């Protein structure tokens, strides 16, 4: 569905992605594991067009995404749920959800239908629909970030560490939501440091280390303990 080939992205002189190639398969959950600073967020922002790839190709069904403006990438159906959720704290839950549908504001009926779907999926967002997003709990903000992304009519959801900063029981809940989206046949690219949990849900995974994809496969094919160790090793080194 999305084919990434030899993508390079730098911050000034600092190379963060040093030729990354991977495939996000349609109707599955592809996980990207890797320690702090590996380049995971950089890859998400590069796919989303917010950071510019200096080289390489990101292809979706024959369309090249490198060089497109971020909002054009969103309207092609590549929608990001960013790291740390980034909901608009001083806007209501409803306004945050409407913000996700920015490209469809003329289609009022369609947006109303999408909104009803999201509120059915997340009853807690309905209960809190008038509340400022900044007053929600971390787990609720994560649901809101997912709901906002669904309002953008995604063909692919890019999710950057949805478990960050959440209590373990809430993380389980968020993963159940992600698993549910996958079971509906949605295409999801999930960046996670929580390798143990990610491998429970993933159909395919890749390991990113220092800007390189060093490993990939299906969770059933590999020794989880070794992989989990590698996914965290850099994190220990960095601290
Ligand atoms: N704005 C920036 N300016 C300069 N260097 C940056 C910037 N953002 C990230 N980097 C560097 O790029 C590399 C990759 O960072 P990135 O945030 O993509 O890693 P990550 O895998 O998402 O890490 P984490 O697990 O901590 O979220 C790191 O070495 C980081 O220091
Ligand atoms: Mg990151």
C-alpha cells in the first residue's frame, strides 16, 4: 500500500534517516520498533510531508508522496496520529474532531456521519464533547487524537507511540482500540517502543536502529526476547 525506498532525511547536517526502505501492507498492522533517537518520529513526519526527504521515494499505489504538501498527503488518505497526541488543548472535543475533517468541510452530511461513527466508537468522547481537550485524561486525549484522525477518512493511519505516558491499563485499552481498527481491515503503521505489546498485535514489523532498518519480518518468525532486547538496547545506552 505504501512503499518506502531508500529514504534519507536530515536535520541540517545530522542525518536521521540513512536510507530507509520498508513496506506498509494493505489491511494490516505494520509495526516499527526501535530505541530512542532511532529516527521513528522522523520517518512518520517524512511520510506526512512535514519533513522533506532529501532522497528516496514514498509510493502509494503509483503516486509519489515525496515533494507533496502535508495537506495533500492527508487528502490522499495518509493521516497521522502524532506523538504526544497534540490535540488542541483549548478547543472542545467536538471542535478537535471537526478539525480532523478540514478537507471535507463542504460535505456537511458526510462529516456529521463520520462524527457520529467516532462518537459511537468512543462513548467517552461523546460524554465529554463540550469539554476543552486539555482537561481530558491522557488516555482520553489519545482516543481524541485517534478520533480526529478517523475524521480525516484515512486509508493509512500512522500512529506515533500512542502508549507514551499512559498507565499500563490504559495502554492495554489503546491497543485494543488499535487491534479493533486493524480487525476492520484498516491499514495501520504503528511506531512503538513497547515492543512486547506491539508484537502481540503486529502482522509485520521492522526494527529501526540509528536511521537504518536492521531487521524485519512477522512476529511468529522471530525470537521475541532477542528482538525486544534490541528494541530497548539503544534506550539503555542513551540513558
Ligand atoms: N529538530 C531536530 N533537530 C536536530 N536533530 C533532531 C531533531 N529531531 C530529532 N533529531 C535527531 O534525529 C534523530 C532521530 O530522532 P527521532 O525523534 O526521529 O527518534 P525517535 O526514534 O522517534 O525517538 P523516540 O523514541 O525518543 O521518540 C535523533 O538522533 C535526534 O536527536
Ligand atoms: Mg519519536
